[in-house]
């Protein structure tokens, strides 16, 4: 099972995309519970979370639990 970006393109394996999606949902749920935001603020925060997860995946973080933990750490250290 390949969980790294495909060497020949800018795409990610289905497994990695699933891991990133799982991490996104878990982190978003936690962030929203602690700082509910609406409208444009929520959209901006979702974009930042997505960018964080893509960055982590490009660095080789592929496990959903590691993605969640590191994304939460990154988001806490770099608030909007």
C-alpha cells in the first residue's frame, strides 16, 4: 500500500487521500468544538487545515492519527 505522493504526478494515492480526509474531519470537529466559527471565518480555517494536511502529507506524514495530532499542533502554533 503506497501512502506517499505518486512520483510521476502531483496526485496522492487513494489511501493517503482517505487518511487526509479522516484527519480533516476529526481535526475540524475538534477545532469547531473549541472555537465555533461561521461563514468566511470557517471557510478560511478549513482552507488552512487543508493546506496543513497537504503539507504534512508531502513531508511524509501518512498515518491518520499522526496527521490529526500534527495538524492540531500546527494549527495551535499558527493561529489564523
